[in-house]
């Protein structure tokens, strides 16, 4: 790695704790600042706190899989470099359906190859444009982990919301950056909402 005034940040999104911990340990030993997330929802929450220079992501994960997570990243943060490590595909070329800059099949690469790819991507000039947005209506839902998720009225993507209150809420879409207003009706503690839906607030 070339000299830098601060460590490069890497976000690992992987639902297998042992793989996530091993990856973190190896990358920290290389001088990187590393954060882990167990699925796409946690990955989005991590992006809200601090943006990484590189994302390393699995594809098959619960709650929000890697395909949807990476579509958020490409739409909102097109300059962040992405490496996918997954057993879904074989070969080293990036599969057509995967929004990533590099791909490694699980068990089909060594740490030295990964380290070199990270260095290569950190030195590439990011040139991807930000993707535009379509338009539709919004509702809110609660996933099986109890996370409140909002479906954007502009791009129809669903993303987690870390804090809500009873009544009208406003947040920024993780996908297209548009403002989404939604209303929570019922007891905030249990999020008891008739038919698990609320109408858009505007």
C-alpha cells in the first residue's frame, strides 16, 4: 500500500461470522481500517456512519442480499469500489448480474490475490456517474428482525430506518437520495400498524 495520511477503510458484508472475522483480521494486519456487517441492512447502516474506500461483499445473505445491497451502493455511492466474494459463480471475471469491480469465488483465491486487487482498485480513478431515479408510491414494512424499513416513493427500493416516531417521519432514501415522508400509526414500541401498512404522508 502507498503511504496515506489515514488508513483506507474497508467494509466487509458477510453473514458467516467466521469468514467476516477472518477477513477483518487479515485486512487489519495489512493496515486497513475494517468494519463488518452481517447483511445488506447492516451494510447500509454502516454506510450512513462512514463511507469506506472499498466494500467486500457476499451475495447470498438474509434480510437484504448482496445483489440488492450493491444496487444501493452503485446508485448512491458510484465511486466506492466493490469486490464480491461468493460461491454463486465460478471464474474470476465479474458476472454480468453483479454490480462489482472485481469478483472472487469462495475458496478459489488466496489472500495475496485479494490484497493486490484491493491495491489496484484503490489506485483506479472512479468515473461512474450517479444513476437517475424513477417515480412511484411508498409504504413502510417491518422485516423479520424487527427493523423498520421504508419503500421509497421515487425508486421503489426498500431500505432500513434506524429511528422512527409515531406520526409523520421524514428520511433520505438510501438508493436515490430523494426525501421520503411516511407515517407510523399505532404504538411506537410494538409498531402495531393495521395490515402492516401505512399510507404515504405526502
